[in-house]
C-alpha cells in the first residue's frame, strides 16, 4: 500500500496565510497540516509516500516521491490525482486531501476494507461543523448509503438532516481496478470537463456508471481546514497535546 497526498492547490480561502507557502504547510497545533498526514500514514505502516505539488512546489523538502501538476491553477483535484498514474495504475493507494488532519485509525480502516474503491466518512460530522459555522446545514451536502454501505447519493444541497448520514473527509482508497474505471470515465469527457472535476463530481459519475463507492465509517476526531476561521475555531475548541488520543 502506498500513500498519495494531493497538495497542488494554493488554498486561496486561507487569505494571506498562503501567500508564501501552500495551504498544507499551514501550522496547526505545533505541526504543519501535511506533517500530521505524513505521521498518520507512517503510523499506519505506509512508508512509500508521494506528494503531488503545484503551487510553490519548490517549498517542499520532504524525503518522499514527487509528482507535479503544472496546470494546478487551471484544474481541480481529480486532474491533480491523475498526475500519479504511475503509482495508481499498479498499486493500491491511500489518497489524502492536503488540508485535513487525522490519526492513523481511518487509514487502517480503509486498508482493511476489501472493496476496490472506498472513502472514509464521519457520521458525527454535525458536531465538527458546529465548531466551524453557525449553520452546519448551509455547508453540508447529502450523503446517502444503501444497506451495504455503498454511496447512492452525495454532494447535493439539502435542509434535511435525514439526508446526511455523514460527511466525506477527503481520505480515499484506490486500487488499480478502480483507477482503470476512473480513467475510463474521464476519457469520455472533454478536457474542459475533466479540468473542472472535483472529487464529489467524480464520485457522482462513478455511482451513475454503477461503480461501487464504499463508505467506511470512522469513529475518530479529525479536522478540515478550509479557512483561517476554521483554524481559529479549532484552536479555541482543542488545546495542544489533545489533538488525538493516539495518532
């Protein structure tokens, strides 16, 4: 199993914090966001790790493999993922957004799952969203599962909490078989459409094309950092040393 961190974007919603460093190099509770991810991956037993860079790629000095999205400012996260085709076409990989912070436990759960494509999700999302915003439903999206924990709907706006079984946390397991499915779906789209694809769009396309998208429930604390306000809210909510009971 290999690990891939998607770190090509700037993170413009972070304001001046990303003027000189990419978003994932923002400090949170004594470590940069990307350091938390690298630590979690290694604690889960994943030692072959790649970072896909883009914005300010020269600021990365970690001893890992690098891929680069030269078109980072024109594309979305799925096209960043495709830069790691060399790995994804041959090996099972855990793929992580670069703006999340988590322990090794969600990774281990994904590694144990037998499906070809799986994402982790937080059923207790509402409590985390309440820390970040006054009205969680203004930001949250639908997340519906069938009886086998496969996703049947994701990413639609709703004002009904019953439509939201959880929220996708930005952690994915991809096998060569599922990567082949992803590649085929993208080949059927125009370049302009491919460039705009975010992960929610990709998941919806996979569901429409009868590709199984397995949802793996977590029971662990994690953090998503979209804005500087998120950072400030988390710092008031948690104190250094208590981010995770055990990484």
